[in-house]
C-alpha cells in the first residue's frame, strides 16, 4: 500500500495531530511507503517544524516517506489515480511513479 497525502491549509501542529490520529487508528499499518504533496503551510510553530511533524509521525514505521512531491494544491500538480497499482522509485532527489489500472 502506497499512501499519498497532502496538506492544503492546516498549520504544522494541525497536520501533526491529523497524521498522528490516522497512525493511532491503524491507517498506516500495512503501508509500504508514504508520499506527501508539496504544501503552502510549512511555517514553524514554537520551533516545531513541518519536518518535525513528519519525523515524529513516521520514523518508527521504518518505511520510506517522501515529501514535497509534485501533487496537491501547489503546482506542478501530478495526477494520481486512486486504487491504481503503483510503483514509486526515488533516488538522488528525483522520483518517478508508474501507475497501472487493471
């Protein structure tokens, strides 16, 4: 399972709370990787950063988490297809995704 998520308008703390709720509810239990789309909302709050929110949520899952991916509300916007079979590769700061409908 490859999750792709984005944060349109939540603050860093709101994003962290939402991701933590999803994690505690078991949503990421069978995940093989997580892609996070680029966001406008990266402003730190009390020295708690966007990256802190992602690390505190996902580090113990021991799966790849790639953020600032080209989908969501910030251009350029790659279209991803819900329910497709996908393979994502990432190396040296560049990624590619192959989706198949079966």
